[in-house]
């Protein structure tokens, strides 16, 4: 176990000071298969928060995505225009590629300054565009096929192994990487995959910039009233020390290892409780594991929690625990927890630069227990401020994206004078 206080300097240096168009508003088109309106996920949350933040700064942002019952065909949310396509919800498909390419050529190519592909959302556009005067197409990369393959094979789960071959098929799609004008990696772990073989062979000379995921501290802040309310709802003593985890209940997320470490820590602190927010296929197995460890009454499975409710759950805890065995691009959970003032315990391979954390080996139950006991605040401490470094704030991330976008538009010489249709 060790403390992590290393520093990582982002490749996305802010250079707007030299930019002639630093205050010029942009017309931006995001393409993504899903948003938080489809389901809660890290990629969806990052894309939506960025879109909202850019719209707040006066940019004209439209998102093209798949259908969902939560959204009509055209609407506006938090200043962002959303257009849904009548195709399978939340999935890539042949229909998805055809429609995105068609709509881009017929409606958007001459009316937007830049296209941002969330993951492979704009794959068809990047791969098939033929006009030199097309707007630049950038990708926000949350992780590529090769990294996902390695992550699945590294977890002792036959189910994950059976799903791994799909990533080999996805690797063929990564040949489109060289057709993007720039790749924006959401963290250094994603950059490492992009710059290592075999992905770097597919990337070619496409530039890679690192812009770390940003958290909206206005939404993720400690709430003393919510702390009391959640603990009352769960019948947790207001003064009991509480560990909290928030993630999908999947074998890759290491929650079984978290439970084992928690059980060891509880031998020293008998009033310690554990709040687990999330849902997933491993829930029944995790409940059984808690019962076998004799801690079932101390563990509270609260089920799926949306991002509006998540800050309340984090406020109820005293330390955030995330012993994922998966290779995460840049996990949002620890950053959101830090914004609410929680100390974080993370798997060693998930170390986040500048974030003051305890790093552990997931399989070392004693090490996890010691980290829990060492990171708990003094008895009676409740009120707390943000621990989130500025480089992981949404404000900083938005400024970095603005800089990347304007630079790409300048290189392409594609500032459009057309007005984007309102909704």
C-alpha cells in the first residue's frame, strides 16, 4: 500500500492566449450512440457534461444520437440541441453508420465548424468524407479495442473471456483512427493504449492530445442534509464510519475484493458500514459473498443511482473504495467522490495523478482493510470541502476542448458563416 501524490502534466496545454479567435463561438456537432438519457455510463456522462458546459459558454452544440423513449426526435436540454435517429437504441449498427454519414453530407457538412466523435460515434463520417472543405472530425477516445481486449482477458471470469473476441472484431474498426484529424484521450491510460502497438500502427500520424475527464463541482459537492437523510433512510447511525462504492456490479469492478477488505477492517471497527450504489449481473453473487463473510447486515446495496442522486450517496460516506480489476481509461467515480470531499482508495493500476489517494492491490484484503482504517476521518468529522484538483474540473476540461477545437478549425480553415437551425 502507498500514497499516490504523483503529478501528470497534460499534453493539452491551454494556448488560447495566442489565438485570434479565442472568443469566437463555434457550431459543434457531437455524434454518440448513447447519452445519460439512454443509460448511465462514464462515456455518456463525460460527453453530456462537456456539451452542457460548452453550451453555457455560448457555443451552439447539437448532438446526434440513437432513439430512446426518454427523448423525442428533436429537443433541447440544458441549452444543448439533441436529435435522435430512428434506429436501434444505444447501439452501433449498419443503420447507424448509414444514417450518420447521410445526415452529415446532406445537412451538417456546410453548417457546422467541427464534429466531435464520442468514441467511434463518427466513424462513418471520418472514414468516408470526401470533401476537402469538410469540417474537422475529432474523436474523444475513452479506450480502444485492444485495451478493452486486454482488460477482459486480465479478469478471471469466463464470461469476460467469452466476450473478448468481439474486441478483436472492433480492432478492425480502429483502422479509421488515422482518418480523424485529432484524437483526444480522456486520460493517460487511454493515451498509453493509443501510442502502443498494435493501436499505434492503426493510428498513423494522427495527433493525440490528453484532456482529462472533468467533474462539475457545482453538482458534486458535499451536502450535510443529504448525508443525514440518506443515513436515516438506510437506518445507519449518523456517527458510524461508512465506506461507499458506486459502480456497475460486475466482476471486473472488484467489489468482491472490496467486501473482503471491508470485512477485515470491520474486525477493528465493528460499527463500520458499507454503502454500495449500482446494479449489475454480479449483485446476487456479491450479496452471497457478504453473507459468507458475516457482514451482510453491515452492507447496504442501494441499487442503481442516477447522477442527480449520486452526490447524496457520496455525501453519506466517509471514504470512497474502488478496487476495480479493470483497466479504466480515467475512472469518474474517484473524481466525483473527491469533489464531494471523500478520500479515495483505488487499485494500484488506477492511480490518478495529483489526486491524493491510497493505492492498494485488490487481492490484498489486509492492505485494503488498512487503507480503509487509515483513511477514515477523525470521529465526528462530517463537513468537508472538495479534494478535486483543478485539472479534473469541468471548467478546466472545457477550456482545453475549446482550445483543441479552435486549433483544429483554424488548421482546416473551415469557420462557417452559415446559421445552424434552432429547435
